[in-house]
RNA sequence: GGUCCCAUCGUCUAGCGGCCUAGGACGCUGGCCUCUCACGCCGGAGACACGGGUUCGAUUCCCGUUGGGACCA
């Protein structure tokens, strides 16, 4: 498939809630495939389930895709806008004798299913309505596809290889419900046909649907596309990833302070690999992506590795970009009273990146530099702001006042001489100062902190801390 | 229960018959660095599910068992 420039793939989520990790991985692989082969990537919203689909969810999907950088070439198409098309294809099947009306109610079906089961027969539809010559009065029918009984349907999957299904296992599936809406398996086939999809790349959970879809393609008179079924993403307990496994929605990762490139990189490496390489830019992903190197086994989602990647990408990120992102978070928290000077804020960001795994951590680290009044952690105070350090802090404040420029190097000189004169270790002075300035015991290097925080704030806080003792 | 799929360190994976005393990454862990916490650097523990074949030789091919998953009900 090296010259397949007519590649057309799609991502077809149902707008019934969040855009979750599994969906993103499917979207990503489709996108990579399309970009690798210079084909088209189509976004299609499968919203025929009217009871569960919402406009809000469509927005979440669209926004999520944009955030991730997964741009599409056509769409978003909505199935609800295509009802006429489905009806036309239904009619075609009925007229061709390949589909028939079914008047059975769910209750009736359930009873017969149980009877069949009791009699030791497979619980497939008994085709009762196929022989009907006239409509059943007072009932609105569904439409069933007349499936093939004999032989086998072979799914030639690009990832799985040939998967064989016995046709007698497949029963006459409903293609149009009595409410007039097409069912999933039918709509997806009509959509993929009319949108000229060349490769259907989707989750493993659809593999069992594929033989009946192939039969529909054949009944409609079309060649099926290529199929590629991606292995599932599992939670730590090895069941299909879901909400109970923790954060699974894209929006949650945005809120948690993740960068899109970290999520993309992580998800790309879940089920796909390229030798020993772990870090991939989007461009490298596009260049190297191939269905040949997609694994068959399901993979467990590992949040810690994602966190590691996020840390990596924060180190790589442009400070101006990070500054804007972190500032946004601070504004949302309502702690930004006066807009900080952006060049100064970038210095703060530069100091914070190394020890931050998420933007939220950066925000927390930036807080003492932004707000006017800090609250000092009680434990930290008890341990480091002891009676003997009060004079030490006052002495330090006095010596810092005349320092110009108020730089890392100059400040360090003051500390060094003070520490030497008193014959104490640097830590004995640095930790109390750290508590005085940030309210806690954890921060970047103390000289950096002091230089970035600025003389006024530093001296004010050191004196305030001394007065607290 | 039926159908289908899958099987290398705890996790993601490399491996497509000999290069494997099984490599990398996350995590874990020992040490170094050090003003705290991190980062970083150096080292360590840690896997081919099991049983049969095929072959001169199996992690790699085939079959079975076991285990896990998905779909349908």
C-alpha cells in the first residue's frame, strides 16, 4: 500500500458524552494513516441514537480533536442529516428481496429466543415475518436484512489476518428500527460506501460486527473496504478502559495540565511501536506510522508513563507558550490581580519547568510569586522558623537591601558570607528563607527564587517571617 | 453460554529460527549531585503462561491446555 493516494479514512464517534482515550487513539491512528499516505481524514458524527446524542457532546468532540491537532479534511458529517440516504438504501434492499419487514415485538422475540435456547437451538431470529404476505395491522414494522445462511464470511483484516465466520451464526439483523432510524451496522455501511472510505480503522470491539457488514456491502453491490481492527485499551484491571479507571476523557487531561503532544505521543505508542523509539514528534509519527507495526494484543493504559512524557514535553515547550497556558490557569483561579509583565513571567516559567510534570504543578509553583500574601504551612513553620533563626533572617534582610543588581550571583554572595561568618550550613539559612518566601519547604533553588521574586517582596516576606517568630 | 480475538519484565514494547547470558522505556530500587523537592547521571532487581510437536536449532512456526479480553445473548 505504498502508493495508495486514494486513501480515505474516517473517525466516527457517537456524540453521547466525552471524547475518551480509546476514541482518541482510534482517531489518531486514522489520522496518522491518512497523513502518511496523503489521503483524506473524515470526521463523521454517528448521532442516530437520538436519545443519547447531544449537541454539547459534538462540541466536545470537535474541540478535543482540535486541541489534539487532529485536523480533518471533510466533515463533520452528521448521520441525522442523512436520513434520506439511509431510507433510499433500505428501499433498494427491500425491492431487491434482500430485506423484509418484521412486525415482531421485542417481547415476542424474547419469548421465542428463550424457547429456542431451552430447546438447545441457537437463539437467532426465526424469520417468522419473512413469509408474511401482508402487513400486520396496528403495528409499525422494523426492517430486517436477509442474511446468507450458507458458507462463510471471511474478514481480511490488515492487523488480524483472515478471520472466518460461519454465516449460519449470523442472523437477520434489523437494519431499520420501527421508529424509522437505521441501526448502527446499516448506517455505518451506507456511510462508508457513500463517503468512499477505503480503510475502516476502528476498535477491536467491532470485529464481530464486520462479517454482517460485509454481507451488507455485498447485498448493496459494493466491494467492502479494507479493515483494520485495533486492539482495545484496557484499564489496570485488564478490562476495557472506562470511567472507573480514572481520567479517561480528553477534557480531564486538559484540566489536569497535560500537553496535547504528550497525549498524542503516549497514545501512539500504545499498540504501535517503531523499534526502541519512545519520543515522537507529530511529523515523525506520520512518517513512520504503519498498520504493519500495530500489535494485536490489547494494552493497559499506564498514566505514569503519560506523566513522564508530559514532563518531557514541558521541558521542550516554548516558554512563551507555557507562560500563556499557566497564566490562563491562574486567571481561572482568580488570583491574578494585576497582569504580570510577560517577560518576567517567562523567567518564572523557565525556573519552574524542570520540576513540573503538569501545567497544574507549574501553576501551583507560580502562585507564591503572583499573590500578595502567602500563607505559611504550619508544619514548615514549626520546623524551620524557630526562635534562633529570627535574628538570622533580620540580618539577611538588612544585607540584601543594598544589593544591586538583585541577581542570583549577588544574592548568593550575601548568603555565602553570612553563612561563613555564623559558621552554619547553607541549609540552616536556606530552608527558613524558603519557608518565608514560598510558605513551604519545596521550591526551586533559593537564589533563583529570590532573584525572580524581586527585592521588595523578598525583604518584606523575610521580615514578616522574622516577626512571626 | 455462543462467536471471535489475544498471550515477552508490574506496565508499554523490541524480537519477524541461530545476532538472546532476551534489548529499550515507564515504574520500582541502590548510589552520585545537592540549600528543600525535583531534574539529571551511574548501577540493580525484574519477562519469553504451560505441554506437545516441526527443526541440527525455537521467544520466534504448528497443535493443544490454561489464562485474559471483546461482541452477542
